C-alpha cells in the first residue's frame, strides 16, 4: 500500500505510546503522512512526524524517557498536602511543565525543527484551550489573533500549551501583543491563560474537513488515531492534593477516550485499545509501555487490512460535506 494521508492524533497522556505503535505499522505498509494534527500528547506524536521521526524512532525515544521526570517537584512539595495546595494556589498547577517543553525542544531541534517556520506551511496543527477568552485555539494559525508571528513561535511551546492538564501542570501565559493597554487597564489584562486542548477538542478529526486549494490536496484522505478504553477500574487511592488531581484528570480524560464515535467518523478512525493504562500513569512500567505500543500496532494492522481508498471516498460522499475555511 502506498498512500499519503492526513492524520489526527487524540490526546491521552502517557497513552500516546499506543499512537506511536499505530504510526509504526502504518509506515511499514508504505503509508506516508502529509498534514498532521493533534491534541495534548497527540500533538507530540504529530510534531515528531512533522519533524521527520519514524514510529520506530518514537519508540526508542519513549523507552529512553522516564515520564516521571516531567513531574519536577519544587521545595514546596516537601510539605505534604499544604505545599502542593499552596503551589496550585500561587502557580495554578502542581508541576511547571518546563521539563516536558525542554524535552520536546531538544528532540525536535535534533531534526532541525524549532519554530513553525521550520516546517512546511499547514504541515502541523496543534489544539489548545484559551480559558481566559473561552475559546479553542488552533496553533499556529490562531496566533495572529494575539499579534504573534506564527512562523517564529516555538513548536515546543505550542505543545506545552496543548499538554497543560489544568491544575496538574501550570497553564501557559500568553501575552496579546496586539492589545495595547487602555487607560486604567491593569497590565495583567494583556495576558491569557492557555491549557490542555483536550478540554475543548481532544480528537479534532474535523480539522481537515475543508475545501483545499488544489485537487491533489483535496484527494488526500484523513485518518484519525483514537485511544479507546478506560483505565483499570480499580479504586483510586486519594491521599492528598497530588493524588486527588491525578484521579480527577485521569477520570476527565478517560471519559474523552471512552466517548461514542459517531457513525460519520468510524470509517476513518483507527481505534487503539489502551490496555488499562491511565492518562496520568507517569510511572508506567516498561512492560506495560511495550504492551500499549503493540496494541497500537495491532489496531493499525486491523484497520488498514480492510481499508481502501475507494471505500473511503464512498463514505466521504455519504457522510461528509467539505467545509469552507
């Protein structure tokens, strides 16, 4: 099979390992990725693809990276219960998110990608949530609304925005450079808070449903890669603020993952069982990581064994209507 596709990757915390498995299987079958998009951890997979990483390279990166290292503790965490609660009150998050941003910056820079300007136009889109103005953000496109040059914006910063689970990681403060202060207006009014895109659109399969400029681009199919299945149903042990927030947002994001897939989207969705892994299982074992990766491989194999461009186009004609941008 030699097919070029657009791909959309759902968010799901550490469960994104399964997405890497699905990518690996798709590439083995000769499938290439044209435009890619993602939310939260799905945005990491999308960005790595845009930068030129293969699924196998992603696997090696993941195996070499302890996800618990992204949870950098400050001195306030030494004070059980009170410390973490105080940090959330002041910083609005348990952890900074800087470690994740640094990691993403380094692995993208290794492929020569730092800003969106280093990629082809429209090659990568990342979903985030502007909770100050209550609106969804499609990055880098929507940055112009804030007076920011999309081409000069760091991809790693956009990913940090998209992965900032509320109260778990600090929100990213973005300054509106096209909004000069008015008389009597506080300086803080120039900033907006940006958090995890999964709050508003965890699986943005709609993002490529539009009229393309060329017939060639219009003919490129869009395939979504979705993580399905809740985490293990064992009761969550809540002993303090940290475990409470882990339980809260694991539940929130798992509800996204388990939602019903509309009939109009089933034909273009690779559904990846998450084998009991939860969003915030940052201490995931190597064995469980490998099981989830293989789950992605098997899900993609099952999907593409039955996939054909002819059937895809027939379903598009039946269910989808191109949307003007």
